C-alpha cells in the first residue's frame, strides 16, 4: 500500500492556508502547529529538491515480511527488541527504508553520499513547511522506526548495519 507524498503535502498546505484565512490571520501570526500522522508510513526524499523518490510506503504494507524473516533467522530479533523495544515486523519504518534503498535505483548510493532524507510523514511535512531547513521528528514517532535506541534516545546503527546501510541514511 502506498500514498503519493505530494498529495499529502498539497492537502496539508491547502488545509493550513484555509485555516489561517478563515481565522483572518497571516502566516506571520502562526507561532506553533501540531502534526498528526501515521507514524509508520515511510518516505525517502531528495534533500536538495524535497522531491520524494518513490511513493510513501504505508504502515499496513507487508512487502518487507521476507526481510523481517531473514533478520529473525539470523537471530537478530532479541537485539532489536533490547535496543528499540520493537519486534521485527514490516509494520515499522526501518524495513521499509531498507526496501526503498534496495529498490529505488541509485537510492542506496545517494543516501550514503548524504543526498537523501528519510522520515515518516510528519518529518517530510515539517521539511516542506520549513523549506527544507528542518529534518526532525519527535521521540514518539522516532520510537516506531526500529532506528531509535530507547536507552540513549539516539539513533541506533544496529538496524543499518544489519541491512547494509550507513548510519547517515538511516537517521529518522
């Protein structure tokens, strides 16, 4: 299952503009906003242009079930459970990121060069809303990626190493 990220952005932009207009405000009047999203839906985009490389892989998508089985067969699930608190399951973003890096032509090399950004929908919308100045998420979203070490509240390289990726391309 997939979403068109540009549709998500356009809908968000349109609703935000309408809300500001209906309140008789301008963008300068807005001091904060909240983003709610499907925390496990995963995107990969070009840092220079902000353009998504592929459709967003939705949280219900099971295309990475084989990768999860392979990681479990390598007896890696206890490592992920200990670091992230999560089981190895296609539901979470980490395996979707690995799939994108492996199936989008040139993505793994571009990610290694730091040309790509990864995130859930909130991360990408924040990127778009800030004109590419902010690549961030909150800890509750990061904790659902298989990429956050819960003990240190920082990125874990365990998943990246197990999937043959460098840490920079794996940061939520």
